[in-house]
């Protein structure tokens, strides 16, 4: 009986983890798109009735750091991750930290795409509300 206990516990744990993962994916709210032609110039959008401004410090390029800055008052948590449509680019989530000016920012380094694509999607999580911004790299 003892020799079956560990394999049974492992199977139950893996099953519970699979169910939890499925529930997490199915409960994800769709991201609201941020319409912006030039993130370097800045993008303004509304978050819970408050105006927010997002800006890239420079035109993004693979493996070249740039700073993403978000100006919005009274924000508790903010993070951003980057993907390509239909292509998982691995785990690359950045927490936006509060800076001296009261903005939230992070230094971002995009990975190299092995198929030379330049179309990106930044997904922002602002206090649990999701936003998406499409942009291209050089």
C-alpha cells in the first residue's frame, strides 16, 4: 500500500494543477486594445475613467533595452509582457516600478525572433485590467 501512495499523490497533484491551469486560462478577460500609431511619441488611453499615458523611450529593437513609462495616478500594480500573434515568446513579464516622478516604468529588452518577425503585442496588466498595444520593431 505504501509503494502506491507516492505515485497516487503525484497523479492527484498533477491533475489538480491541470484543472487549475485550465480554470486560469478560461477566466482570463480579453484585453482592451490601446490604439496608438507611435508609442515613442506616446499613447493616451482611459483606465477606469482616468487618463493614462504610455511611452517608449526609443524605437524598440531586439536585444536593445528601452524604457516603457506609464503615467497614471493611483495605480496599485502594473506589469507588461510581450508576445507575437500566434507565437509564444517565452516568459518576459516586467513589473512597472514607481519612479521619483510618480510614474511607473521598467527597462525592457525584447528577445530575438528566430523567424525575423517584427510585429509585437505588449499586454499591460493594470490592477487586474488587461490592455494590449500592437507595435513593430526595427
